[in-house]
């Protein structure tokens, strides 16, 4: 799994949604007014602005959300 792995669809505004990679979520977390944490983005029990995927839609690779959380918290 790399920083470019597509992990979900993120809603940035009412009419603006993007296919989000790990790098895109990290940029969102670095914003000063971000309402969510890395833990919340990676925990399926939380409702966030990220619609999480179980598999990367382009490669078919299963997404390991524990590894994604580690990648988001490292820096």
C-alpha cells in the first residue's frame, strides 16, 4: 500500500467530492479547521466526510485500515 492508494470518496463541499488517496486525507488532516482525526477517518464506526472503500477501485487491493491509520499518524 502506498500514499497514492485510493481509499475512499471525500466530500469537500456540497458539490465537490473527490476520490481520495492517503495523501489527500493527510492534507485534509493538516488543515487547521479539520473536524476529524486520523483515528476517526480509519474507524468504520465514525461518520466522517470520507466514504471508505474496502478495496482500491483501481487495483483491487484490499485496504488495511490499521496500516492506513499508521501512515496517517506518522509524520
